[in-house]
């Protein structure tokens, strides 16, 4: 293909921490990709080939899109030149299939252009001096459940409408990844991580939760908690942390982004809350150094 960068994800050592500015060669490559797709018919053709799930003929594509064979062949050649599709002759027929790398290469290009692959912070640096974070102990359960109830009362912290009992929470959280924040000797927030699956392959993937008590929000308690949560997870070898946050909870989203989480997408109408369908923003934090 004519582009200098293959239609695939860049190597891991480059994708983990992109330079501050997009490299000129990469920018030229992405521009060539986007220019190819500036023609609506090519977008329709690429979509038709991709959703076919297998090789398809030029004739089948012309019938599906209602275009002439010459028009179809012209645009397919353009798509093939860039590397979006593959063309293979079988007798007198031309078989068309999508380049599998296209499924990762195109989203990667869009993320790179939009700055989604740039370096992300490890965790907040401007931590409050008056907040102490320590491991949760059995004496904290009353405060933990009280703060959980205060989060539920906001309407934008969780789908839960009642505080789970202590036994349920204790079973769901990973040992060694439960923290409470203290301010003036009072427990004012907590954070915990839960396994996402019992399968060994996902042993390093956890879902996080952070709650700050009523009257203590905006004082850096969340920053102190997320700092301890992610640094402890890194030290323990967890390689992925994930969380889902209501889009209305802008402070929660900003807090997680300050700790290196990035938005993977919006999960539309994922669940009903008090009889109303709610969306959630799905965020993920990847440990970037070698495990």
C-alpha cells in the first residue's frame, strides 16, 4: 500500500505513551486514510464488505448498493490501494474481503488524532495534606455503609437504591484493595476494588468504586483515595482498572481521568434507575510498565 505506516495498531512501546505532537509521517498516513473515505460511496462499500463477514464478489456488492460494476470496481481499487480491503481473483470473479487490521487501525487513527492516546497521569499530585488514607478495618463498616448511603442519596453515584449488607460488600471486594479516608479523625470516604471475573485470565482486572461522604466533597478526599487505590493496584500487579460512572457525575469522571483513566465509550440505556433508563460512561486505566 502507498501509506508509509501499515494499517494496524502501532507497536506497544509507541501506543502506551504517544509523543505530545503527532508525528508528521503518521499525520500524512492518517490523512491519506481519511481522504480515501471522504467519498461516501467508498464508506458504503467498506461498510458492506465489513459486515458481510466473509469474502464477497464485486457482482454481489453492485447489486447490494445499486451501482454499476465499473463504479464499484473503481472505488474498491481505491480502498485496496490504502489497505482497507483485499482483492483476490478466483477464475473470472474478484473476491473482496475487509483487511482485519482495519478494525483496529481506523479506531486507532481517530484516537491518535483526537489525543486519546497521549500520556495520561499516574494519579493526582495535588493531594490534601489534612486527609489520611489507610487500609479499611472491621471497625470502619458502620462509616463505610453510612457513606455509601449518602452516595446513593445523590442519585448519581450508583444504580443501587439500598446499601448492600456488610457480608455482600466484604465478599465482593478484593482483600488488600479497600481503603478509607480520614479527616480530623473521622472516616469521610472509602474506595475499593472488586474482581470482574473468576477466570484466571482476568485475575489482574478489577472494577473500582470511590465514595466521599456528604459535606466532605470538594476537599480532596476523592483525590487522596484514588491515588492510594491506583498506586496500590499497580504495586500488586493489577493491570487494568475499570469503572462505570453516570455522565451527570462530572466530578467523578474528572477524578478518574486525573488518575490515568480514559473514556472507552458510552453505554447507552444500560440499566433502569428509579424507573428511568440511564447511560454510563465506561472508563479504563491500564498499567503501562512491565508486570
